[in-house]
């Protein structure tokens, strides 16, 4: 089957002709007034004939077919024509999983030390999520961010580098200050319901304090059970006094923002997952081991379809035509 990998380049095919039309109309031949004939610097016996020929060449300008066709072939080469030997994407075993990251105000509490620096709960969640993604080679990963509202920050994708970069863009303030924990679970269940039941996995990174939202944690648990969504909850935080930032020139406020482990344990247990406390890298390794033991599903991977790239053919033709056009242009002389 023949197709273009990046067909949007084909939209530029009319551009060379339009560009020539624009330049042809903007270039006006210089008019020679009668009074200028009297002050000619050089006299020529065929001056009038040369003027007529010059004006005729402007009026009957030839369409530069070689240049237009060469530019069009460059756009076709950029569209990457290719031949696919199989219409159906190749299937391979993998897991589908969503990572839901709490970005509410309570996640700004600084009760972690990372690389000798005081680190907030949301920053340690992003670090853990990025480490998790690095270990999931071949899996399909999506991102959910939630606070007052929950939204899909990035749909499921096999591009783990992009998922890693998207995590850097998640920060507090994107969706409010409170925690709609039930909404995040309900959104993940709805987003994953079209996937195979074997690999409906949600990794939930939060301090577990449900404070707002349209869906209660109890209703969210029932919805997750209905769609067979397995939830691994990661409790981010401690139950001791923690530093809470107040401003760039103010000292942090020390207060208690306890981790709701009871709720997180219940969510994990009732959906067939496990609860982990985010305190060291062993937490991540335990999650990796659990997920690796789950039976993967077969997902479509279009990158595995055998194909031949044909972009080199229009590229060579384009360069040949443009070189030929340049040669012809340099050989043009006045009669």
C-alpha cells in the first residue's frame, strides 16, 4: 500500500506557481520616455529593435516549468512517499497505563529531600513518574493532571520521550488548589474503558486528601471496578510537620498536611492494585515488579510495519530539474 508519511507538505504544491505569478506581476519593465532618447550615452544602429525585443520578452515571459516542477518535487519528497507491505499494524505485547499526578495546593508541601535540596510533593511525584516512564520501554503511557478538575494532559502514546517531557510541564495552578481525587479516577476509568481489560492500569500519585470534585472516592472505586481498572496508589507525603512555601521573600510556614493512607490503601485494595508509600526508589522497583507480572495485551504498533522509503526518488528528480533550470538561465543572452 502506498502512502505519504507527512502528507501536509502536499498542501504547498501550488506555492511555486503562485510565487512566480506574484513576482511576474510585480516586475515592471522600465519605460523609456522620448526625452531620454536625446541623451543616450551610447548610440546603437538597432536601438529601437532591442527595445521592442526587450518589451516583448517581458510580455511573453515563459512559465519556468523546470523550476516549478523541481520545487513541487521537493515538497513531494518532504511528504515522504513510502510503500507499506502490510495494511494492518503489527501487534506486540505491552501494557496500557495512565499516570495521574496530583497538582493541588497541598502537594506544594516540602517534606522530601532530593539531591540535598528540599523538594515538594509535586516535584518528587514528577521525578518518580519520569523514572517510572524510563523503565516502561515498549508500553503505552498517558498522563492525567488533577486538582479542582481532572483532565487528560497527554493521551496514551508509545512516545515515552514525549511523555517524559510533558511531565516537566505539569505544575501547580493548572487546575486549581483543591483535590478532586474521585474525578481523576473516574476520568482514567472512562479513558481506559476501550482498552483491553488485561492492561487497564492507573498509577495514582497523590497525598490522598479528597477535598472537592463531582465524583466521590467511593463512586470512583465502583466505576473502576466496573471497568476493571487496576489502581496502584502512591502516597506522597509524611504525617509530620512539613514546610509549606508562602512566597519568594517569606519564610515557609510549618504545618501538618497528613497523608491519607487509609483512603489510598482502600482504593488500591478494592481495585486489585497495591498501595505504596513514596519514600525511596525501592517503591518504584516494587511497582515495576508488580506490573511486569501482569499479563500484557497486544497493542498495535504502526512503527513495526515493513516499509520502503521512496523520498529519494522525487528528491533526485527535483535536484536534477533545478540544476538544469539554473544552467538554462545562465545561458540566456540578449539577441
